[in-house]
C-alpha cells in the first residue's frame, strides 16, 4: 500500500470518527503535542518521512512531545538531555520494546529475538551468549583477517569495474561485503556475490524484510485489525522470514552431519552448537535460528546504508574527499597496501567523516522503539505505561542549539570536540545507549572505517551519466533504516 492510499484510508477513518463524534480531552499531565483527531489520533500529522514531520512538530511543542497514533501513545524525544534521561537515568523503566505486528508474524520471532524480547531472564541469557560468542573482544580480534579478506574482495571487484568503466551501486556492494563478513564469521561461507546476475535469494529476502518492516502498518495503529492483515504485510514478511529460517536450518543440518563428535570451535555456529549440545534448555536450536535472523537483519543494511551516505557526502564535497584521501595516503607508505584496522586510530579525519555521516544520516532514525514498562514522571510530565518511545536522532543531529551549521557536512567539527558514538555522548547515539544499545557497535566501527577508507584510498569516483556532484539527489527514503531515495551509482576511476 503506497503512502497516498494509506493517507486516504485514514482520512476515511477521520470522517468516521467525526460522524460518531468520538472525542476526548488530552490529559494535562502527558507531554504537550498536537491535539489528536478522534480514532486516528495524530496519524495525519505524519508524512512518508516521519522523522522530518516529528522534527518539525517538536519545534512547536518542544523536545518532549506526545502523540496518538491510532490506539497507541507515542512519546517523542528530540534532545540529548532528554535522551539521557530515557536511556540512562531511567533506563530500566524504558527497557521494554514496542513490537511491530510484522515481527511476530515470522515464527513468533518476538518471543525469541534479542532485539524484541523484554528485559528479563531470557533476554539477559541471549545477550550474554551473543556478547560471549559473537561480539567478544577475542572473537573480534580473531576475525580481523576475515574482515580484511572481504574488504580486499570488495576492492578487487571495484578494480574490475574500474577497468571496464562499469557503473557501481555503492550501497549494493557495501551490503554484499557486510553480509559476507557476517556469514563467514558465523557459518564460514559467503551468502552473496557481487555479480548481480547471480541468484542471491538470501540477500533478496533480507532486503525484502527491511523494506516491509519500514512500511506503516494499520495493524500497529489499530490492533483490532491484526487478524485481517489488511495490507498483506504479515503474509509477505512471513514468506521471506521463513525462507531465511529455512536456509539457517539447512546450514545447521549440514554442519551437524559434517562436523566431528569432538566439540570443535572453528566459527560462531560451531560454538553455539557446542553450547546447545551441552544444555538444550539454556540455548535451544530455535533460539539459535532467531539469533541468526536478528544478527543478519540488524548487521547488514545499517552498515551499508551508512557507507553509501558517507560516499555520497564525500563525492558531493570533493574538498572533504581530498582531505580524507590525503590523510590515508600519507599514513600508508605502501600504496598497494589496504588500510588495516590498526590504522583507524591514526586517521582522525576519516573518523570525523564517519561521525559526521552518522550525525546527518543516522541509520535508524528513531532507534528501535522502546516502551515504558510502567507509568513514570519525566520532567513533570507523565509518560504512561506501554507508551512507545521514539528517540528522534535525525532531529537531534540537526538541532542548531547543539550543532553549528547543522545541515552542512563538516567533519572538522569532530576534530574540535571530543564526542564519540559509544553511548556516553548523547549528542551522537546512532547505536543507542544503555542496556538496549547495539551489541555490534565495535564490529560496525571497524568495518565502516576500513571499507570507506579502502574505497577512497584506491579510487576516485564520478557519478553515473556525468552528473554534477552538486546536482546529486540527497533525498531520504524512510524505513527501518534511513536510505537514500535514489541509490548512489558511480564509476570508479583508478588513481
């Protein structure tokens, strides 16, 4: 269902609401916000870019704002100070999740997923397992050669395209690289190829889930309609999600047949199978399948989207691109050498480019929505139990009270201030903060720097069709991740 159809449906509901004269007075204790229409609440205040709509509303009603989306109450947070209150000071009170209807449609994913489970014994156990077996410092350091190999494959692919002057979809190749890094870490195998003619069922299914998950869903706003699945989103997400789970099942079955009876530990899958065989009640096969699903959905598109935005900003700002490349070349004595993870700390301008990209283009503009587990007072206002908490990172990143020239791409600003994105500086929290912070932050940190650094160290870039960089479409397309409205397509040129 497109946005026009969606708006028409809710306009109909609005008319119905007035016809039956349902109205109510907003509680004086909840945060301020636009007065909700009967039945549909504030849904007509949104656009197809809700992060921008809510940023505009927050300028009128303040950085703590309440809205009604159908039957759901939403609290919108749009300032670093308030984000700190919600995600740090009162972290436990907002540690639950607001679960979209489509998430529960895939084999009860919400009941097993580390992303969507409420904080409790099962969530803590899965969090501990993922930190120990997937995201530990030891696992991260041990897999450095793997990431280096996959980035080398990325560079080799771009080099071949350079020779043939082939146009490259930057986001697509970054997605393939991120996907294969993760699939090799977990399964010791590639799940995608750069050749677009190659059948890439897994990659297509992941993309489909991300697309469906980003669509407004009537069932989320009006739970009474969940059974009917009016937009068909539940049926579609079920098809793609179960297809991915079937792929995981086949990989697990094959590994069980080929591995020895000894408790080997060559990759994440082996480690988790060992854990499963030692204590099925602690970590079941179903837990394993859903952990893999969460990791692949969360760990691929966010990284590739951020890299695509970084490349777009650098191409659009050739002076910034030249400064970044100069810093890398100066550090690398051997021109043929690919940037190493140990080099990142010595590349402050490259780090500043990544931070500035995450400020302007947060990959998940509202984070994964939190939910209040009980009524709680924040700055004199009442946040009701079960309210959805939307932390508008996009608005925070463009707040002139926090950032000078907020709409301008200026990596230099991060050379002057000691602001990082590891969850302590609330001006910049693209990976979240508190107990629900993204556990893959350190992996993303390393991958983003070595992928971006390698693509600009080795190649210059010109836009498809000899378009001028100043004319580049920098529009946004809202979804689970904040993608470009038009994919970045460019031709690599050998330096």
